[in-house]
């Protein structure tokens, strides 16, 4: 007997791809390749009700513009020793938005060697991990 098939959960998402950040990350010595730029990929899972809307208007969707501005400010907020620290601060900023149910974030630097490659860090927080992190962050 074949078990019944279940539909995957319905979700919506906001995707930000290849977003060049004006940031300074890392410490480089003489002769080392200094990255020309860092790029952010961010996927935010949200309720499908914020995507499948009955009428047009910003009041019915997730307004991502304030978050994008906040990310730009965090990136420019001084020198970071690691990509992970900037990613952590971006995740913490995302946690302030109740509409975000889960996320995936990746930050890459270009190039790794002269004119070649990218190197990055990726983090995926599912809904249960996201809720645990969010509740631990709340005072």
C-alpha cells in the first residue's frame, strides 16, 4: 500500500540576489588579493498571503525597502574582521520583522585570487530554528 502523497507547505518568498555591498571585510597583507566587492543573496520566506493579494497596494505585501536600507547601513558600519559577523547582524535585523518566517543568507567576496573566483558563507534557518533564534534574541 502506497502512503498518501502530501503537498509541501505553501510559502512565499522575497529574493534579493547579487546585491553589491559597500563594506570592508577582512585584513589583507602585502601581495594578498583584496576583494573588489562583496555580494549578498538573501531569501526571506513569508506567508503566501503577502504574495497572493486580492488588491494592489503596499499595505497588502511585505515592504522590503526598509530592510534593504538597514542592510546597506550595517554593511557600511565600519570594518568587519569576518563575513560571518556582518551576516549575523543582517540576520538579527531580519528578526525584527514578524512577517519573515525563515531565511537563507549568503555573502560572497570577489575575487579570491587575481581575477578568479568567489568565496562565501551561507546560512539557512528553517522555521523552527528561526523561531528559536528570535525568541532567544527577545529580552
